[in-house]
C-alpha cells in the first residue's frame, strides 16, 4: 500500500511538473510575442493606435469601453504565440475604429434614433457586446437548431426601430405586394428574401445610405435588449409586447403599437416574421463559425434562409427570441414575410 502511494505521488509530481512546464513555456512564448510587438514597426503602430482610440472614446463618455478594453487585454494575455496576438490586435483596432467613427458622426447612446431622409426609415443604435446566443434554461422549450448556447460577440449597429412598412416599401418599389394591404403603417408582408435584396439594391441607386439585413446573431442580440435573458422581445408579458394568435384577430397591425423592448425596438416578437441574412443549417450553432465575432452562416447548402420573431398568426412559443425558422429564399410567406434593416456605417479612423 505504501509503495502504491509512493508511485502515485511520483506520477502526480511528474504531471504537475509537466503542467508547470507547459505554463512556463506559454509565459515565455508570450513574453517573446510581446517583444516582437515592440520590435515590429507595424504592430507597434497598431498598439499605439489602439491606445489612442481607446482614450478618445473614453473621453467622449463611453464608460462601457473601459470594461471591454480590460477584457480584451486579459484575452490577449492568454495568447501563447505572435499569431494570436496579431489576430486579437487586428480585431480590436477595427472594432475601435468603427466605434469611434460612429461616435464622431452619430453618437453612441443605446436607443439613440436616426431617420433616413430619403426612405423615412427610423433606426435605433444597438451598442455592441458579448452574449450567450441560443436557447438556455431560461428560455423554456429548446429546439435542436437553437442549441448549444454559445458565446457570441457583435459590434454595435443601427437597426430599424420597426419592421419596414407598406408605405416605405411602396415609396421605393412603386407598388405594395402585401396580402394584407391595410395601410401605410402596417408591416409590409408577402415578400421573399430575394425581394428584400431587390429593395436593398434599389435603395443604393438613389441613396448614399446603405442597408442590409441583420445577421441572425445581431437580430437575437437586439431582440433580447442587448443579449439579456429575455424570453420575448422586452420580457415575458406577451400581451403587452406582441401581436400573435391569441390577440391579433388573425391579421397584422400597424407597427409600433405594442410596448418596445429595452432598446426601444418594436414588434421583434410577433406582427410579422422577419427575414435575416443567414442561411439555415440545423447544426450551425455547433460549428466553429458560430463562435466567431459577428457570425453569419453563409453555407447555403440547404438552400434555405432564416426568418425569426413569429407573426400575428403564430403561437407564443414561436415568438421566443431564440426561436429559429426557415424558408426558401424565393418563397413569399402568405401574409407573414416581413423584415427590418440594418443601416451600414463606414469604418472611420481618428480625426
């Protein structure tokens, strides 16, 4: 027995020594990588630009940037080679450039609004952040394509305050395709994913403001008021938040009548299904691409596209912020196919 204990102790010592050796090797590699940053003019310039942008953003009152910077520095300290340092540094510089550019031109207050003078579409600023995307224990029912829950980081973006209305569609496209053509303030319906792309393309011909569909990650982050554990967009009191099967009278309603979520966004649960940019894959959340910053599923192998949020005709379970549905990109869901847009912002450096 004593002999066994001695042998076990020796093995434990070998394992711990190996672990300490690996940790030491990593620390030495990191020191070497940091020295390379100091010796490489391009990397050193990037490092100074990151520090400069961070200070400028902090000076303009964006206190949240402090925690983000500390988190980024902690993440970089876990790197064990120069390629990791370079990758994180490049990402951080691009993110700060984008954020500073937006601050200089538009500001960064959560819920801040901007209206496109050409189309009349109102956008709300959604500050970036990190959240657990997908269905967790707080979300109740979890379907296969909503799991596993995983950490996702999204940059800040401008998202439509409402679903695009029939009036906004008609002013740009010339006619109203809606099955429920009930008025200009009702969400446009009966449009396919490809129809939305035509709307975006036509806007670019007359407008210097560019649009796109939100990614599925952006959409869920915004639906959950910035990634909070919200069952529906704005909480759990569905009757005050959404038009759905139990209260809609089996038809859509004008946008913005129900209570907004924590970011000031209306109807992200209910009223109209909303197309997003992503292709549909049942197992996308289990792939390495799902955990990249600003993930978008571009694997169109299934041929399907994602739409989210439920509609006036949906049961409550389909209005959950984590729920995912799909359809063919050329299909026009009868009375249901709607959307909201992201306003793209050009990346700008310090000025």
